């Protein structure tokens, strides 16, 4: 597993990562703390531009170190900053195929099928989660209208730019806007989907709904929506992906920027990815950027006031309490006026999903503003060495937590990449 931090001000960038790698083998996982710098890479030394990975450590069965090596050999001299690097990398990964593509890496065909299997599993998991969130107890048959409602909400999440605050918790956009497209329909993709979509979807639905409960019309809608989803910038929130943070400078830029990509893999000639976040420090408005990734529970609590598990539990508990109260009230109204009850139910359904999320988000924003007022000024005009020390300390928060609990999934030493305009330094625990 991984814990990582990025700190950035107007003068420099510090990327810090722990060194624990979980290797799955035999009957039990074993944890190896490596002394290499396998999670942080320099893609361009002149600007410079660095990369930091978390989550899945491979792409189509190739280690990311190998992928980056192939990418930098083909993109040498063509990278002009972070955004340029991100676009070039997406194009490079999308061009790879079983024949080697443009980058010389031949993707195994079974890796393509495996990526699609993960995607469909995550797609069905999200549909199932939406039904659970709307009050379904999966030990009983779902209400007749629930699968159709969950499908409609899933369609909105996928086709419009909804944001996942934490897993299962959605912040709908204020003004619905279609998600960006990542590809256009093609014969290659159509052939791939015709071969793989139905059997993969059948298998996933049987796993999540062993007693049935998905009407034929909803099943047909899931087929269509899954095929649509692979063409837009959406990834199921519960699937294993590689988080890729690119940060640094452009050749003509004197302030740093960053891009955070989520990458699943490629199938049918389409790279499945989404832009998670992008930006950089802004003079006079936001002079410091502070981001953390992966197993960053204590860092998240420091920044937002609570750990992910607490936020998720509080959200779910509030949602279910609201659902029970609304159900009781609507039953009383329905005894006197069925039409009025139906109108009230539409309002209640919207409030049920939005009110708990709004409360959590406002509380998190208040804490984040407090941290910005107190911690931010320490980093505003800090040197690159100070940025590096703070980034290392933040990673050590998670390391100490895992040491106290006896978990080895996050561990020492800490790798650190410091970048200023025109130069960079990659080191380990200050060496």
C-alpha cells in the first residue's frame, strides 16, 4: 500500500512517498519495505516534471517503471510542462496494443480482458450500492420501482459530472454538465463489447444479485449504459486503479502545476482514465497546494477534521435515519391524499440524498479553511527544503499510525522529490 503527499508553493514542489510494497503470494500477503524509489519518478529533468504513483503498481501487467521508461524514450524533447506531459502520456498509453503500438510495449490480450472485467464489476457494484443506499435490504426482494430508480441515478452519475467526495457519497453538480468524452465509438470497441459485455455483466449481476431482482428492462438499460460509460471520463469508484500525480514546471513557466489522473487500463482501443484534479498555486489567492493520497487517514483527519471511515459512517447513518423518518411521514400523508404523498415523495427523495452530503461537505470545508489559515502561511514562502521536510513529516503521520497498530502496509524509508525551476533532487529520508 502507499501514503503520499504533495506540497507546492509558487517556488517549488515536494513529492513524498513511503516505501512499503504489499506483495501478494502464497497463503498470506507479505509486506516488503523496499529501499528503491519505485513510487516517484523523474520524467523530465530540465523543466523539471516528476511523477508519483499510488494504488495499482502496474499497467497491463507492466510495472509503471517500465511504462515510464518506454514513455520517456518516445517523448524525449517533446514534453513542455505538466499538462503537455499528461496529454502525451494518455496518448501513449492509448496507442499501446498487443502488437506493441507506438511505444514498443505489447499489451497481453488477457490484460485487456482483465481490465474490462474489473470495470464491469465496478459498474455493477455502483448500481448495487445505489440500491442499498436507497433503503434496500439485500436479504429481501427489492421494491418494484427501486432498480429503475437506481439505474436512473447511476445514469446521472455517469453521464453528468457528479463528484465522489468519499466512496459512495456523491456531490451532484450545481448545474448538470455532460462528462468529457475520452473516445468516439469505433469498430474495434464495438467488436470487443459484443464479445465481452454480456458475459461479464451476467457474471457480475449473478454475484451481486444471486436471488434475482433486476427486471429485464433494467438489465437492458444497464447493457446500454455500460457501453456508453466507457466513452466518457468516468471510472467506477470501487475498482482498483492507479493514481498518477504529475507535477513540476513547464519550459517557459516559472510557477509549478500538477495533474492527478486515475487510470484503470485499456480495452477495445480505449484508455479508461479520468482527470481527478489539476491546478497549481495562485499568487495572492491560493499560494499553497496541499494534497495527500492513498492511505492518508490521519492526514485527511488533520486537513478535514475526520477520517474517511467516520465520514462515511456518519453519512450512511444520517441517510438511513432520514429515510425512516420520511417513510413514516409519507405513510401518514398517503392515508389522506395519495397524490400529495407522491409529490412529497419526490421532494423527500431529493432531500434524502443531498442533505446529509451537504452537512458533511460544509463541515469539511470549514476545517480545511482553518488549516489553510494556520498551516498555509508556514508553507507560503517556504524554501524547497522546508517544503520537503513538511511533506516528509506528513507521510510519517501515517507511518506512525501503522507502526502503532502493527500494520506493515505503510512503512519507511520515505522517498522525496524536490523540484525547483530548472532542477530537481530525488532522495530517501534526507540522504
